[in-house]
C-alpha cells in the first residue's frame, strides 16, 4: 500500500504492535488516530507523537464501535485505512473446562471486534478513491498453539473472514490485507522480555517495508515457516511446533 498521505484508524494503538505501527506510520506522513480502552496509554502515545489523535474504544462493545465509527466519519472524512489490531490472548486448556469469560471475551474481541469495526466503516471506505483494511491475524491462525486454543481459533477465523472480505471487495477501491505476526516482544502473554520472540522495533521495521509493497499478506521473514503450513504435513507440524513450545527457551 501507499505509505504516506493516508488517514489511518488503528484499534489498540496504545501499546505493542499497534503503537509501533501507529508511530511508524505517523513518521511517514499519515494522519493516525489510535484507539483502545486505557486512556492513559492513548494519552502517552499522542503526547509523544504530536499531531497523532486518539479516541477511546472498547471493541467488545458494539455500541462503542458504532459511536466511534460515527465520530471518525464526521471528524475525519478522508479516513481511508482501518487497521484491526486490538486483540487479547489468554492461556486456556482445551482438555479441560474452558472458562466462559475467557471464551466470550476472546471471541468478542479478536473476531467479532474486527468484523463489527469493518462493518461500521465499510460504506465510508468504499467512497474513498483508495482505501485499505488491514486485519492483524497471527501465525497461530495457521499453526495453533495448543495452550491458547481459543485465541488460535480466533486468528484462524480472522484469516478466513479476511479472504471473504477481500473477495467481496475485489471490484471496489478497498484493498484487504492480512498482517500475520510471528511471536513479537509485547505485553501479550507478558512477552516483553521473551528471548524467543522478535524484538518489537525490528518487527515494525520489517513490517513497514513489506507493507510498502503490493502484497496482500504482510509477513516478516520469521512468520513464513508457520504461515506456509504445509498442507498434508499440517498435523506433524502442529505436534512438532507445540512440542517445541513446551520446552523452556535455550
Ligand atoms: N505479540 C505477539 O506475539 C503477536 C503475535 C501475533 C499476533 N499478534 C496480534 O497483534 C495484535 C496486537 O497485540 P500486541 O502483541 O501488540 O499486544 P498488546 O500490547 O497487548 O496490544 C493489544 C492492544 O489491543 C487493545 N485492546 C485489547 N482489548 C481491547 C478492547 N476490548 N477494545 C479496544 N482495544 C482493545 C489494547 O488496548 P487497551 O487494553 O487499552 O484496550 C492493546 O493496546 C493482537 O491482535 C495480537 O493478537 C501479536
């Protein structure tokens, strides 16, 4: 996609990957609007990046999504990029009773959130000369991490939804991209100091380079092995990957 001159709305821009993308895109000459539940985080990021704007949003709440979409369209008529990045990840145990709260909040945030957010903005985006929806999935949507079975399933679902959305918009001005990160050092699962995860700054640099091409799947090098989930070899890869993840880091 074109990396400058856009008006970009990003969910979950107050921390981690969302903040990294917001700051990189702000520096490249885009009007960026970040969002999330924690006002303090939003304020910290906008203060550090003069010109960036923010709005409070809870993607678990359809009324919040509708209100924010109305506000965005009124205040930013040139809005042409939506990045569905907000997400939560909790450890579960598929072999035991799944906590109802974890189940509902994970699916509501990670799957219904992006669907509702896109749905609320799509008619506006279609009116723009060139628009983009970027859905942040995960390599775990291609090879599940068994200790986060619900999370992994939401990411597989968002991959599926992204493909349907892309197909239905193929004759429109709206391009649909999927960003599937590998393990990145963020607050997600307390991975900030995790040596097996990719440093955030490196992930953002590499991602922005790929985003500047015309690819529909935004993958850094470290995401490719799991994304290229090998057809009939899938079952063996899922076992091998999960066995590896159960070992302590060397
Ligand atoms: N880090 C990784 O290894 C990794 C790998 C693959 C994919 N991803 C994906 O990357 C995305 C960003 O995650 P991250 O790693 O950057 O973790 P993070 O720092 O925890 O960021 C998640 C963001 O989502 C926002 N969020 C969560 N629930 C929300 C809600 N109900 N309404 C609005 N915003 C909400 C949070 O803001 P508030 O709490 O303030 O609302 C937070 O800023 C997620 O979709 C995640 O699944 C991450």
